[in-house]
């Protein structure tokens, strides 16, 4: 309890003082995870909708793979990215290792199964009259797709929030391919791990609280944007 | 407009709808009556193309965009009543102004223009039906297929809907609910009961 209290005080002091290292880590967490989740949503939401609405051979297999991939350990994803982007890897010539961009790539791999699976579930759960009504009113495939997303917006919002929460708090990818380099690839999660390793528990707690607050704020913004009365 | 011959729809070994012969000419208004579970809705779904697993012949001389269908329990999309009624018009790339005018016209004809800006999820059952009917009429279909369009409506709403339906010159095939007799609506009435299909009377 004392540790939590010390962490709260430390977090307040850090924010009030605009500690540059912490602020940079917080901003980096936001843009790296935000970009990864945005890309995952742009790809995953249409893909999830397609999986729910279009029958094709092997569809059920794809659904099972996506759902299983939601539980991928972040260190495993980090390892896969390392093997791809390290100097000896097939994508080594891009020289992205130990840059924020490779963390984005790794978190995209983490977020994609989440956005696909939860969107798929949300669209599958829609009343069949949604598609029938849209079709009988003359809506083409693109307009029907937009209608499904709109009607399943609660589930789609949840998919995006879940993906963001997983990415913002992940440690394995950022550590393995980012390297936790100060001012370059350090995120709040890796900074928390570093401060804990140094024995600076209050400071580590402060980072953790900040990360939680950021996640809450993002949740509030996204939920507000998707509210019904914003029609 | 519609030619049905030896139509039979089976599910799990049971016959749920049988229509030996039905022809609906352009401009006719045909009403189907019958007991619950007789297969009336299934027949409409075959006509509209939502039900494709059947034996026999069902030929409709209209492309899918010229057919408008209102479900037995209409589904309204999230949003306002107006956005619902303009949905089909927007799908046909009608300009926003024209779509709005068209939508308001039909909402007014059906006595629910005051609900144009209301949230579609807050309407009563009768209001939902009138909005769904306005939505179908707004796209100016060649063939109108309606499943119990007057059910759940109060007297005022039913009267407005009846007036609109009775004045329509487009081909219409509809199911009449038990509480709303088809008088004044139909040029022909058919009864579907125990999977048998027979003409009741013609106007």
C-alpha cells in the first residue's frame, strides 16, 4: 500500500515537473501503439467483417487461427520480429531494428488478430435482418459493409480498445526489437521494467500509473467518439 | 411481373410452403392471408430472393433494386428516422436534397414526419412499421413486398397506411395480419393454410 501511495506521489511530481524522459516515453507509447492499432484496425476490421459475411473454403480455420493468435506471447512476437528485422534477417536491409518502426511492426502483429477476431464476433452476432434490409434497399457490397460496421460499432470499438490496451502495455516486443534505448525506443512499459530493475520502485510505480491513466484517457476518447448521439 | 409454379419449400423434411400456381400482373395488389406458420413469410422471402433453397419456379420480372421489402418485424438502422428513410435513396446515389425531400414526403403521407429527427431505436412498434414502409416507398420500387404492414399500428397509423397502400399503382404483394383485414387493399386475396394455397376472392 505504501508503495502504491509513493507511486501516486511520484507520478504527480513527474507529471507536474514534465519530466522529459517520462514525457518522451509516454508520447512514444502513444504514437507507437496508436499507429500500430490504427493500422490493425484499417486491415483487421474489414477482414473481420469479411470473415463474418463471406463463405470460403477454410474460413473456419482462419477464424480459429485468429482467435488463437490473440493469446500470442509478446516475447514470441518480439522474437519473430527480431529474426525478420535483425541484420541477418530477410528484412535486415531495411535497418529498422532498434527503431520505433520495428516496434510498430511487432505491435501490429499483436493487434491484428484482436481486431479481426472481435470484429468477426461482433458482426456475426448482428441480426440477419441487417444484411437483408440493406440488400433489399439496394445497397451494394461497400455500403452493406459500412452498414455492418456501423451496426456493430460497440464490438468494433471494443476491438480497437482491447488492441490498444494490449499494445500499450506490452513489454516483450519493445524490449527485444526496440532495445529500450533512451530517447529513441523507450516506452512506458520498458521504462517501468528498467526502473524496477534499478530498485526505483516508486518511480516504476509512477510509470505504471501513468500508463494506466493514458489507457483510460484513450478509452474515454474512443468511447466518446463512437457514442450513439454523435450521429 | 411474378410467375410462380409448383413452388415447394422444405425444411428438415417438412413442407413449410406450397404454392401450385400464382401469377401477379404488373399493377396488381395481391394479399396473402392464412394461419400462423402457414408459410406466408417464406413465400414472400422466395419472391424477394432471400430464400433460394426451393423446388419449382419463381420468376420475378424485376431486378433486385426495383424490389422493396418490409420485414414482418422491420429492422431500423442506428441513426435518425430520416437517415433510415434516405438509406435506399443514398444507395441509388440520389442527391442528398432530393433524398431528404422524398423521405419527408413519404413520412408525411404516413403521418410520422414529426419523427424525422428522432432516434430510430426509440420508436414504438407501429411507428417503426410506418417508418419502414416510408423507407420502402421512398425508393419508388416496381414491386413492393410487405409482410404484415399494418400490424401493431394504432387506428390513425393504420388508416394512413391503408390510404397510401390503396392508392398505390405499383405491383404489391403483401401479407395481411389477422387483426387488419385486407378489404380495400387487394385486387386479389389468397389463403395459405396447411401448406395449401387457394384464391379467396378477387376485387
